[in-house]
C-alpha cells in the first residue's frame, strides 16, 4: 500500500512539474527579453545624448533644403514638439505646402489654402511625427514594443523594433547594433482597402548641443524614393508662436 501511495505521489509531482515548468521557463524568458529590451533602449538613449539632456528638449526646429522627385528643389522648415505637435513648411519655386499636426487634429495646405484632413493624409503626418519622436517616445513610454528581432540592413547588423503608439499606429525601427543610431523607419497605414507604407532612411548624424540628430533623410513611398532632405541648421527649444498649430 505504501509503495502504491509513493508511486501515486511521485506521479502527481511529475505531472505537476511537467505542467508548471514550461510556464516558469516562459515567464523567465519574457522577463529576460524585457530586461534586454530596456537595456537596449537605455543604450540608445545614451547614444542620442542621455536621458538628462533629452528630457530638456521641449521642441526642435530644422531648416534646410529638400529635393523632390516631382517638384524639384525647395526650402524646408520643420518644427516638432514631443507632445504630439508637428509643423512642416516646404516652399518650391512655384508652389508651397504646409502640414500641421496638433494631437488628434491634422491640417494640410497648398499655396496658403489650409484645410483639416482625415484618413490617409492625417495618418501620413502621424507617421512622420512618430519617426521624429524617436528616441523620445521610447524614453518616456509613448511607444509599446510589439516585436524585437535581429536583421541586416545594407550589410549592417541591426536591431528591429516593431512599435505601436498610444493610438495603435505601428512603425518598424531599424537601429544599428554597433552605435544605436536609427538607420531606417517604416510606417504602415491603409488607403481604402490597400496597405501602404512610408519609409525614411536617416544618415549624417551629428550632435547639436549634446543631442544626436540626423542631417540627411531619404524618404520613400512604398519602395519608391520620393525626396531627399538636407538639414543645414537645427535649433533646440526655439521660440515658437504656438498659434501655428491652430490654423
């Protein structure tokens, strides 16, 4: 009888262990992955100037030149705040364009006529804001990490983070495994029933008042190159008339 009881007891322990052990391993793997991701983000924030320095940024303006595949060369001005605001003004020889994002409101205008936009034009502005909100959005928890994998981009080892913002917009961020610079960002949205993407490649990184900023960007719609932007001057925390966000 004792032998049978011991047999039943050990059989029960074996069954319990076989059920719980995968759960313990899975939980351990999840915790390990989360720790690795937080360490990776910390290294990335450090590469971009450090948490203390980045936390001082209330806004960044950028001025330079843009070369468009359809409109030729023009002047480029951009201002973004890490609180959901973006203002872009592009002027070509015979036309001009403004894009304004103020949280959940988006506006777009050509040659001085500005109107509120929804759907794909608004989504495109959210995407542009999200790719400029890095690494701020990772530092302050605006983005959730959906996926983390290793890959290669143009022969460079990269860490790829698939992120979602608080509204559910998703982007994929390709980050150099060597120096933690953001090399490429791809955003996805829908036009009608079709899935579309906008991509940007960042390069020519230099520090401005201790903050690492890309001075060249190449933009893509799907896989087609649409423009190249060269930034001549950045200003950290410039004085801005906030009425520009309420046309």
